[in-house]
C-alpha cells in the first residue's frame, strides 16, 4: 500500500501565527521572503498562504530564529 498524504497538518496564516505566538504580519513577511516554509493556494498574486505544521516544526527544530517584525 502506498503512503497516504494527509492535509490535517496544513495551517492558514492566522493559525500559524497563533501556533508560533507571532503576529500575522510577521508570519506573512517571513513567508513572503521565503524564510518560513510555506506555499500559496490559488493564483500567485491573490493566493492564500498555507503552512505545513511538520515543516514549520522542522524549521524551528533546526535552530532557526524568527524575529518579530
């Protein structure tokens, strides 16, 4: 049997901000600059940011620091 993918760990920008205890603006700017692992759903210009909880945890686990903007 193949490995099944789950989307249960996908978070919105607002959920990620709450999870990291940061402002939505800080999370947005880090995603925009490619400093925080994220992807967009929808069109490039009007898409909505999404974040994998696992990828965010790995990012933090590697000792990366997020500074409030």
